C-alpha cells in the first residue's frame, strides 16, 4: 500500500487506475518518472514502479527522452527525432 500526501492511503491498484484515467483524459500527456511521482504524490521509486507496470501492460511506452506516453498515441507520433521514438516494452 502506498500513501499519497493529500489523502488517505490508497492501494497500488487505485493509483494505477488513477494514472490510466489521467492518461486517457489527456491523450498527449508525456511524463518523466519524477513528474509522474510528483503528480500522483508518491515517492520517485514508486512512480517508476507504477510506470513500469503500465508499460508491461502495454498501456504506456517509454520514449527515448525518458517520458512515458500512451501506447496508442505513441504509434501515431510523427518521427521528429529520437525523443519521439518509443521503446516498446522498455521500462
């Protein structure tokens, strides 16, 4: 179980559901692990672990610039340099 700074303790599954909802609501959302941890109020290691789980589930992909983007959105990204190239299945 993880604790967010601004509310009662939540489970990893609740955090993952919230992350999926946020990425679904904002298709162009690209976050680094540090940004994700800050956004969801968790420790950086927890943020990385949650992003890794969403990557393993093929919901997100890790891009060369260190950001994570929805997998379906990454497939439509125009090739505009190494930052846009997703690492399929990488964490």
